[in-house]
């Protein structure tokens, strides 16, 4: 099953089966061409939405963009309905990743009839471009994705501890700045102070709220220095986990197991077991 579809469905009508192969199987020339055209159409539709959000361009070509967007929406609706018609496991496809992306790609335009401005959400359909990994045979990157996923999984507890420590820090700093500065200097509440602490600690520094007293400015300077110190912590955690995962993968790929004693950890070009001396069969 691929994205809620069956690779082989013998009970289907010949015409339906042919359409399914074109739509879902990028291994065929027709399927690859269909997906490439679909990806190009998605990119063009997102570009239209982006240009429509630019006031000078949108005001001049708004009517054209509106008609073009509805044309794209009709095409994508036909594509989605056809996909649902082709598969046997419609529920599985509808709730798969690309099934949901396909649905979200057409819903915003219809919702714009009820909720003004929601048609800009069609930029979500750009996620369909991820199909290019399947079309262009980029699945070789799967091992790198798995490596990164393993590193994140291995470091999740340390990251959780780090985030909890940062959360505690910003709450304390926000409360402190509320007491030191007070409403007269823009710190009208503790949540407002926490917002300032987050902005300052992450070195973003919007400047919409800033301390006015000498003590407040001293605290702000300390927070900025702390921010530079801790901002590299999650990067170091993940980098360390990536290094360990990479070394583990390399070690496993270079190991061979003895058929006689069952001991592993040998180099792949080893001729004899270093424990029992048995010869490796090549």
C-alpha cells in the first residue's frame, strides 16, 4: 500500500486501473510526466497567490488572479476526486499525508466564499512538491533522514530538560522585570514581562518594549549575555547526537559477524575471526 493505495488491485476496471497507474505510480513514463506537470502547476498556483498578496500587483491584476486561482482549484479538485475514485482504500488515502495535503490544497479557495482572505492558505498545497522525491528517485536521501531522526530521538530528553530550564528562566525574568519596571515603563503584566524575556533571551530584540530604569537595563544586559550563551545549547545537543549516530552507522556498516562463534565487530575485509580464527567465507 502506498499513501493509502494498493499497488495491485486485480478487481479494478481496465480504464480505472490505467488511470491509477498514471496518477500513483511515478515509475512509468506517463506517471512521471503527470507528477512533474502537477508539481509545476502547484508551484505556479502558489506563485499566483504570493503575487496576489502584494498590494500594487494584487490591486491591478486581482480579477485575473481570482479567475486563475479558481481554475487551479478546479484542476486540483478533479485530481483529488480522481485519486479518491481510483483507490480501494479511500479512508487510508484520505488520512495519509499526501491525502490531507491534497485536500488542504483545495479547501481554502472554497472557504474563501465564507471566510474572506482564507484563500491565501492555498500556499499549503506547496507541500505537494514533496512528491518530487518520489518522481526523481531521491529516496537515496532516506538514510540521511533516518540518521537525523535517530539523532533527534536520542537527544529528546536533553532538549526537553533544556526547554524546561529556559521556560523557568523566562518566567522568573519576566516576573522580575514586571516588579522592577512596572506598568509605567510598558511592563503592564507578568505575561508582558515574559514576552520581553523571550524576545531578549533569543536575541531577537524587537524593541517594542524595553527597560527604562538602571536596574532594569542591567538585568537586560545580563539576559542578553545569557542568551548568547544558551542559544548554542540545542545545536550542540543535536550535533553531538548526529555524530554519535553517524559513528554508530559507520561502525555497523563496517562490521562482519563470524558464523562459527557469532562474534561481531569485524571489518568487512577481514579474512579470519580475531576470536576463534575461523575463516570468513567470501
